[in-house]
C-alpha cells in the first residue's frame, strides 16, 4: 500500500512536478516548483515536493532545511517527517532517521513506508519488542479497508468533515468494525466532542479488550478530559503488560501520572523517555514541570536549559523558564530568543511562547515599552488560534441570571448531597486563588488538590451537543430535571474526586471557571463552601494578558476581551450574591496582602475551621502546586505584584474601556 496523497488538493504545477519526479527529472521538477512558490510561498504540497526533488538530487542537507521550515509551519504534517527520515538515512544518520520516522508515525499513523523504515531500523538495533509493535501496525495498515485508508489520509490533512462523512458511511455497513470506530473516535477527539469519543473507545475495548492501540488512544483521551486518575490506571495496565513499552505508552504513563499527582511515577517515565529519545526536547520539559510542581526549581530550570540546548527554537522550554516567575534571563539569552523568534524555521506556537518569554525578560529589566511590545505580539500570535466570542460570553452569563433565580433555589432546596467536604475557589486566573488554596491546604483538616474539571464536565453533559444557540439546554435544564438527579450528581462529584484527595475531611477544588456554575454547585452540593478570589481589575487582567496558558482561558489574549470578561464575571458574581446570600465569600487579594492574619481568620471562620498558625506560614507547606503561581506562593506575602501594571498604563486604554464605567467606578480606575 503506497502512502496516499490527495490529488484534488494539488495545483497543476505540483502535479507536473510529481510527473517529472516519476520520470527521474528532479531538477526540472524543482524549477517548476520554484515558480509556484514565488506565487504562493505557503503552498504546503509545493514545499513538500520541493524537498523530494532536492533529495532526489542528493542535496540532502538542503532538503532537510526545507523540511524543517515546513514542519515548523505545519507541525502535524507527517509526510514532512517521513521525507526527513529518508534524507537522514541517505546521510547515514540512523538515529535522527529513527526519530524522524517515529514523529511521522505519531502525526500520521497511516504512513506505512515510515513504519516499514522503522522496522528496518529496529531490526538493525536488535529492538525486538519495538519491532513486534511496528510489525503489528504494518499488518494492520495492509489489512485496512480502502475506505478507512482514505479516512486516515483525510485526518492527516486535518479535513475532519470529510473524514467523518467517509468513516460514518463505512460504519453504516460495518457497525462493529473496531478500526472504523477508533478512527471515528479520533475524529470526535479532534473536534473536541470528547464524550462521543469516550463512548466509541469504550465500545471498542468491550469488543476487543486486548487491543493495545485502542487502549492507548483511550488513555490519551482521558488525559485530554482531565480524568487523570482513570488515565493513570489505563497507563499502569499497559506498562505492566509490555516488557519494552513503545514511546506512546511511556508518554501516556508520564502525562497521566503527572496529572494524577503521582509525581514519582511520572519522573520515572520521563527519565525513561529521555534515555530512549535523548534528542527530544519535550521530555526534559515534561520532567521539569513535574519537578517544579514539587518545588525543585533548580533542577527544573536545568532541564528547561537542556531542552533549549537540544532545540534552540523550542518555545515551550524558553517560556517554561519565564513561567517560573523567578528566573532572570541573561542579555545573551534575550538576544538568542529574539533571533529564534525571527528565524525562518520557527513555528507559530514556538514564536508565541518565545514572545511571552521575551516580554517577561524585558519586564524584569524595567524595559516596559519593549516588554509590552513582546507581550502584545505574543498575544496576537496566540489569538490567531483561539475562538473566544464576547457575544457568546454575555449570553452565557445572561442565561445563568435568567434561569438561576431565587425562586429556582427555593424550589430545589434540599435536593443535593449534604456533604460539606468541598471548598471551591473561583474567580479569574491570576487573581490570587493559588495563594488562598495554599493558605487553606496548610490547615490539618484540608487537602489541596488541583483545578478539577468535574463541575465543568457536568455542565457540559447537561448542555448536550445539539442545543439551539438561542435556547441553550443548560442552565435551563436545572429547572426541569427530576429531583433525585441533584443528589446523584453531588455523590458523583465526591466519588470522582476521591482519587485526588488525602485523608483530610475537607478538600479544595480551585478551578477558576467554576464561577459560571455557582448555581449548579449550590443545587448538587448545598453545604459546600465557595470562595471568590478577587483582585483589582487592572492588576488581574494585565497579569492574565502576560500569561500564556496551557489550555483554555481564550479570553485572555486581547486587552478588550479580558476587560469584557472581567466585567461579565463581576456581573455574574453580583447575581450570585443577590440570589444566594452568604453562599459565596469574597476575598480581595489586596486585603490578604495588607492583613494576612485577619483574612486568614475570616477564611477559616467561613469554612468553619479552627484557627491554625500553619495557615499564616503557608509558604512553608510542602505540596505539589500545578499553577503558574507555584513559586510565588512558596514565599512569604509580598507587595511587589500589586502595582506591577502601573508602568504599562500608557498602553492599557483598551482594557480600561472594556471594563466599563461601573467596574471602573467601583475600583477607582481613572
């Protein structure tokens, strides 16, 4: 089976170049492609064909440069990595060839020639266990029906709609075909319809419990869904069954273990990955993140540096250094980052990460105008791949206000689970929630956990897939559900979060976005405590604008968007105060800084906990902390951050305007 291309996507120039390549005229093919690329320099297929022409002329180093730039601009383009593998083989650099073919099969598992190349390389290295897995994949691809081979090709090109149509058409006549269901699950995953993907993969595993690829796919989906405890169980089972696990299993185990708070297991898997793939920069960055959460900052910084050395334009490594909030870049490092950001082969995400790191580095040096330039550039790059809608946000907030009335709560009173265990800390990112969590989790009766996704997932389930934009199913459904659902949802929350807790009677869920769902929390867990971590809008919003988040928070990549988001947040929190008086405690970050003991006692009184001095010495508490503020809350309270936005005020008018007159008046913003 040949690796498929999609002819109808190719221009006449590329088709002509392919004909010339088949005839053994790579120089003429290159000439035709150069003409096309002068007109359309971003034509992916023309750039790919150019690299093929260069390889056929034995210009292997030049071809690798062409492919490096292509892979940077289109990171998931598996054929570029396959072609790079061929060039490394020609140069007799078999280690780099192995890495390239492994990347190719990761991004496009339908590339049978890459699997066959890996088979030869593993045979030469005597890696019999890996060889067995590769042969299984080759056998699988050779047996795959042509309709599903087309689906694999569509997926590798990112053409989800066509892949879904083709796959569903096949499954209509082959309802229990496991590989068809796996592909449909992959399509659903990429479309972020995770519940459908979960159902499909669970069905696959019921039909074929020992299907390793389906189980790995299922584990990775659970990680995406933030179901880390379940993902870790899947990864443990896969690791136990395989004497020499493939990279995909090891990486799943590392990520799932880290997410589940099993940091020692995560460390072991990341270190194994670093031994197996010593030139892959993602692995030291992953291990660095684990060490950082445990407070081992020096070791984390060393690993981030190691990743930078392996790949100088690896933006995640540079941003990870900046994201320690304490690392100071040298002049040489700032120059290197600027050069890499401007380099031809640096991809879009790497560039955004480098920009945020450069902003942080120049801000440390009080070069505020230069810092703002880099922050603004990084946000603009990131905003290109986000889908935030202020109109949708306002509709969501208004929906909560319209449905979650005092009358609804009176009608549904007493239906939820009366467990007092959870303490929810809500608000905006960068508002001081990690500090409040660190204070409370320093108490002997409280476990800190992480930003749990359980309430968000419940809201998503209630919302459903097929709602009308004008008539959202959630939160309207809260007035329609049968009474016993509320207690069941509360019990499910307690059961599903058990894996993240210790033995303390209370635990913290600090997912900030839960402020949307305070009404839902009240209905399913009426005795829970909710704390609103509030910070001055200019400080909070600008701090968010400076932060490159790992996922979500898409409102934060524009000053007007983040200001509007703050305004809507305040509007909704005012509503909760009106219809659920006393259910939410508001804690202003500035008050905590000014009067730590007074605010600690206020927090503990609200949570009905006795005072413990350890809460005042929160910075001495040893625990894993997974947010960007992890190093800041390991220090005593300091005031420096309160006015950090002031030097940037000349460029913040769009933020002030978006906050609106009421918020500006409330906080005295001129």
